[in-house]
C-alpha cells in the first residue's frame, strides 16, 4: 500500500504567515522571476480530477531547482547575524557583495555603520577582525549544495560542499562549476551532514538545510526562504481566477520543504488543502518517524534515483510542522518516478527524478481512491533535469537547453 494516513496529524492546525521580507529579498536577486504555474488538463483527465496545476521549478534564479530560495535567504540572514546588523538598504546583489566584502576583509562589525546602527550586536570575534575570506559549507545530494555554492560565488565568498558516496558525476560537476571545492563522503547523506557540521569555525559558515541539536536557526531560515514559492502560487491562482488547490503533492527528503508547504496551506486566512508528502519507498524517513511518533533514522543506506529525497533522518526543525500538518504520506518506487518524469515530459514539463515524485504521488493517491472529481491538485515539481544524462535515458530525449543565467 502506497498511501498512509499520518497517525500524528492534528486537526485545526493554524500557522501564521511568513514575513514578506523573504519575497522582497528574492525579488532583488538578479534574474528573479516567478516560476510558471501551469494548468495541465491532460493530467487532470488521467487522475480523474477537475484541475491539475504544476509549479515548475526547473529554472529558478538561474539554477535547475527550487533550493536556491532557501539557500539564498539563509545565507543572507546568517551573514547579517555575523555582521550584527542588517544589510538594508540595498537594491542589488552587487550592493550586497560590497557589504559582505567588508565582513570578509574584517573591518570589524562595530565599525560598520548602517541605518539601524549596531545596537545589540555581539562583540566582534577574532574572525570578524581577521583578513580571511569567509567560506560557506554545506552537505548536499546536489541541489542545495549547488545553490549554496552559487550564493558564495555571487557574494565573493568561497565554498566547500560535501556529497554522499555514489553522487553522480553530473551533480558533482554542476556544484564545482559554481567554483566550489567538492568532496565526497564515504557514507550517505546523513554522514555528509555530520562531516560538514564539524567544519564550522570562525571563517567557515555552515548553511545546512537540515537541523541538529544546537543548530536550528539556519535550517529555519531555509524553510522560510521556500515561502516565496507559495506567495507566487497564491498570486498565480488568483490571476487565473482559480480558488487554489484542494490537494498539494510535495516531494520530501528531510522535510524542510514540506514544512514550508504545511505553513502555506494551514494559513488562518485560507481554506486548508490536503497535504500529501511523497517519499521514495526506501527513504521514507518522515513517514517512518510519524509511525514511531518521533524523529528516527532509517536503518541501512538509501539508494533511490530520487537523489534529493534520499535521506535517512527528518530535519528536527521541520518535524513539528510536518508531523502535525501532513495529511497523508505516499511512497513511490523509482519506476513510478521514471513514469512520472515521462508523463510530465509528454505535457511539456521538464522534471527530474525528485521533482516528478509529486506526480508519481498523485497517481498513487488516485489509485487509492483518495482524489475526488472536484479536486484541484497542485504538483510541486521541484527540479528540472538536474542529471541530464539520466534524464535522457529515462525520458528518451535530452532536456531542452537553458539560457545562460545572469551569474555565469
Ligand atoms: C529537487 C528536490 N525536491 C525536493 C527535495 C526535498 O526537500 P527537503 O529535503 O526539504 O524535504 C529536495 C531536497 O534536496 C530536492 O533537491
């Protein structure tokens, strides 16, 4: 059985909206445009529902996945925290780079003048006075690490990215193309996360999308950063004259994006939608945790082709929202993800293995009789062809080429 009700689901959960600062931040980044929300009637017909909409994150701020929304906001907030004062006012990434350069060359936080002054800033650490450039570090199964490396490049910083054993060359090369030093762990994703955590020091800032005890703020900012997607979706539904989704299918790795999804569809001012969390059969760590009633780590290694979802432990910071807010868990096989990639390609949506999991999940929901004819289904297609070689093998033709991003 692929569809499982969430035993920890809480009825009546209401989440306050995220600050509009997040969207205003993203809008100032080079190349920001809302990603498309496409209505796909052939898929609605296949699922037997009224409407299917795909939020297509194949090209977000010049990268082939949604993750840069979280990485960029968290990096910004982390650098502000280090500075001890806001970067405002600024209007472009070039402005921001100049202000970050002051940090890296060590002019010292107490000497930095801003509109808001430096009140409340902690005393400068020796690092703030050193001349060492700052380094951003992250563990990743591909998309998050590339996004962190991109932010480092845009802000004139260096980056060190760790990937799990077995990461395909295309993903490693893509991260390295951002100027990052990429190293490969001997273990899986969870091991890579632990290894990067140990790199943190005065000049190495860890930007992790999963949390652990004592490291919660950055992953919380990452969840906030994803809220821009849902602000766009709400506007796009309104522009299309649709009341919005009744069912949302979200691909789940450590659960940070699912936490943002729950936040968006448990708003005080909106009708709640059914949130379906889609995980690979062999990496369903969030579902297993919900069954256990607490965050647990799966035994063994995870080897799904859905690389972004190949996680063994949910993010503790995402857990309260995900455990209470998800309605159903859906597990999908690699073959079902492949079929979903092909189905999306047939209707003109380029979606990689993890991105297409949302449609694979919707197919399972339909098969289990969990969709009704009046449903409006939102599929979060969270990536494009992040592994172009595999994409071509699965879909039968290469992914379309993309324009050069402003940053390259
Ligand atoms: C393309 C894609 N979709 C979904 C996810 C899942 O996000 P999370 O780990 O926050 O659950 C990831 C994570 O890396 C991803 O890369």
